[in-house]
């Protein structure tokens, strides 16, 4: 789409064809109105045909002159608009030009009138400067002021419109830059998260190399699938929950081998939220935290429950363990949790919530497990397309 550009320093006449046509129609209408008023005024006796024709011609000549003068007056208002720093000089300029224009127009009309309506014999002709001495040009000066006022109003409107467009453009640019910055931060967080979880997975593999070679082969196979997933979906910030759960199952396959039968994982996911979009790798850090500080810290069997549901427009994700209780991320650890919180803030702003609490409702550690919960806006690929 072509974008009009308004430059206050331009020396050309900033009038569009439609505006020029409007000027012509405006003055033609006033000329017609003036002629009609003079011809049908009951206070004026019936005029001879020659006189009536002369009045008609003179009126159209007068308004044609003003139609021609409107263009340079508009240019003058556009070129020397009144600003707060130069208000007095510009006003003096407009008044001086107005007086000069009014005198010239009134003198021209007086000469045309004298030519069309000769004076009776014996009556001396008027002097060339009689209209100036008698201030007969004031009517034309008032017309000039009216035209100048309309031109200044138009110029202010164009400048306001240009500033509004510039403001909109700058706001749009700022929004794009903010979106790019947010995307860059998300990419940085994800590039930090992926190696973190892969390193931890490799560390889990290394612990069973000598004790369970067959299990290690299974773990390596699942790890290769995880690597393929992270490489294939490296540009996606959000993926459907079903794909996120598929990635989580492969990660849990590795962890089940590591726990040697001491781990029970339960998935409780509502069918109506499986197509909901969630941040890529949002559940894996929560489950990893539950395994490290929860299920992995108990003497008996560890339990982890992953659930997902929906309440209106809010999607609820939850990871629960049966460990000693919540362990908040610290400055030296908890990269996965901290990055998950940062990514949620970048993606959804204030429309999200993350909480890590004791499973029994208290905030005290060591009392029956922990729950990591995430709330974010429910949306799908179809809704965001």
C-alpha cells in the first residue's frame, strides 16, 4: 500500500487533485450564491439585461481571482506555519501579505468595474489609490483572512496526522523490537536449557554403564530420540501438549531404567487439552526437579504424577512427587526451574503463574512431597493461526 508522506519543508504546493477540485467548486458556489442574491433581492429594482450580465460577469471574475489566490495562500500557510518560537514574525508576515493581496484585488476589481460600467459624462474617474485611502480593501482583506484561516487549519491537521502516523510507526517499530528482544531472550534461555537437560541425561546414563549394560543401550536409544527432537524443533517456542508429553515419555523411559524399578509415573491428562500449545520443554525440567529432589530422595519407591487440565481459558499443568517437600532453585542450582519461570514470563507476561509448594498445602519442607504447578492461557494452533 502506498504511504503518503507529509514534509513540512517541501516547496511544492501540498494540494491533491481532489482538494483543487473542492476549491473550484467552493468558489463557484459562492459566486453563484452572490449573483443570485443580487438578482433576486427585492430591495434592488429590476436591472437592465446589460447591467445584470455585467454583475454576473464581475461576480464570477471576483471569485475566480480568489480561487486562483487560494492556492498560493495555502502554500504560504504550509511553508510558514505559525510555531510557538516564531509566532509574532509569522503573524506580521501573514498580515502584511494579506493587506497587499487585498489592495491588489480591490484595485483590479475597481478597474474591471470601471471598464464594464463607465461613469456618466461629467463625473471624474476615481483615483488609483482611492480604495487605499478609504480602506475599501478591508472586505477583500477579510476574505483573505478567512482563506488563510482555513489553510492554517488544514496545515495543522496535516501536521497532526503526520505526527500521529509517525507515532504509530515508532510504536510499531518499538513493538517489533520488543518482540525480537523477547524472542532473543527465549532463544538464549532455551539454548541454555537444552544442554542442561542433555547433560543431566548423559550423567544418568553414565551411572549405569557397568551395572546394567542392556539398560544403558535402551537409555542411549531414547537419548538419541531426544536429541533428534531438540534438533528438529529448535525454532519452535510452543508445541502441542501431546508432543510435549511424547518427549516427556522418552525422557521418563531413560529415568525408569536409572531407577531400576523404583519409579512409578502416572499421566493424568484431559483429552480436551492435548492440542493446547505449551512452551517447548516446559514439563521436562519440572519432572527432572521432582525426580532429583522428590522421588529420588526417598528410600522406597518414588512416585511422580503429571496432570493437565483446563478451567475456562486457563490451562493447568502440574507435576507432583512423593519426596520430602519443595526445594526452591538457588543461585547455584535449579537451572531448569529458573529458566522455565523466565520463559513463562517472556512468553505470557502476567498471564501466567508458576508455583512450587508442599503437596499437603503447607510451605514446610519434608511433609509429603511437592507440587510444581503452571498456569498459562489456553490456546491452540487453530486459534493462533
